[in-house]
């Protein structure tokens, strides 16, 4: 076995993937005092509704979607890390209903600790995903840091009238989730040396699957809101829709898609620290049944890296068919209703 293969990327990072996100409560406190002044009328989406990307109108038929996402390793394999990080970054473009057009690389590497060959493989993984999405990595920026960091600035185009925001869901909408939950739990099991080869394969499979249904969903007027589930977990990102749309939501726990091995590890108490931080940030907005076990709560708050699209729609069957045609196992998980921004789990 050569030197690059002996390196475990996760040993260099204090947290991995979207589990690195600043906790919701802390982020809210940080941003609360950030002034927002002089916004141009062309800025269709900014920071006001916790959406996945900024959107800027270019003309009557085109709007530019701009986002960035990067993190420390969630897996040890450099190529897989690059693929996962790139897929995750492009997801925010799809979550706005846009088509990616190009990306810029964000690279931070501990040059004294990682061989150039390992860093090259990380970048090759990112390039492979962008090639799959049909876009180039047209540039970027790199620095020498203590922990490996990789991600993208991702840019896309969408018709201004077809932008899908967090704030436009409607009472009566069905909630559909495009990928199974459990990525954070699998990453925790990997760090503990407990994850099976099959579990790792499923983890990489889902985290490197591009959320391409977002483009087709943008064409549907009956799709009212769209986001992707990442570091704040299913409950956190659904609450962003509820707050933005001023609605209540109900999720049926038994309807949630979960990666099988993640379900087993969850029942054994394996979870990320980010899961608990998430709950502390928004748990007061979630109503759980009496006797609801802690492992189920951890699944609701489990940080997803490159997670699934979460759709609010009045055309449940059509949306499920779009996911199915593109090889996804989407499920209807709940419904929205009039009322305060409160998530009820049954």
C-alpha cells in the first residue's frame, strides 16, 4: 500500500461534511446584526428567507443563481471527498430550480501534511462531478490551511419567473423528500470504524447523486417551494420553509426514507455532535409525540451532506414521477397547513 492510501482525510478535520456548519442558533445571532442596505431591485433572492442561493435578474428571461459551499472531509478517500463536496455545492443551484453553467474551486489544504498526489485526487473528484453536470470548473482560489477544505462557487441560470424559493409554499401542499436520510449517522459510524463496506457504498452513492430533478421541477407551477436538506437536518430545512411561507407542517416519521444501515446505527445511539446542536437551535419549534425516542429525534436533526431535495407541491403524483424517472426513490413525508411556523411530527 503506498503512502497516499494510508492517509485518512477525516483525521485532519474536527467535523466532516455539512456537519461542519455553524449551529443554527449561533448563525442567527451572528447574522442578526449584519446590516442589509441598498439592495438592487434586480436581486430577486438574498438572505431574507434562508434560501439556498442568491438570485440576480439579468434580463426578462434569465436570472443568475450564485452560491458557494465547502467543507472538511466526510470520508477518507480523496477522490470520493472531491466528488461529494462538488455534488453538494451544485445541489444549491438545482434547489433554486436552475441549470448549472460553471463553477469555481475553493481549495484549502495543509500542504505540509498532505502529498500533492492526494490533493490532486480531491480536485479530480470535483472535476468528475462537474463534467457529469455538463459544466467546467473555470477557476478558483487555494490557500494553505490546517484542515483540508474543498468546495465550489456554483453558478446557474433560471427564468426569473421560475425561481423556487423557501417562502412560496402553500397550505395543503404535500411534502416530498428526494433522498433518504442518515448521511450524518453513517459518517459518525465511519469515524468510529464501524461502517460496513455496503454502508460506505450507499453513503457515497447518495452523496454523489446530483439533484438534477430540480430543473424539471422549476417548470411546474404546482411546485411552490423547493430546498435541499443539508447541515441543519430535515427538521431545520423544513422549518426554513415554514418560517418563510408562514405555515405549519406535519411530518409522518414512519414515512421518512432512511438508509437502512443508518437506521440501525441510529437505534444504537450513534449520531453526530451537529445533530444535538441543531436541536438546541430549533427544537422549540418542533412538536414531538409523547415518548418519542431520542434516536428518532437524532434522525430528524441528522446533518445531511449533499442531501435530497425537499419539495412543497400540489401535484404529488407528478413530482414523484419526475424523481422516479431520474432514478430517485422519493417519498411523500407530510403536508403543510395554515398556522404558525411549527413542525409537528407524528
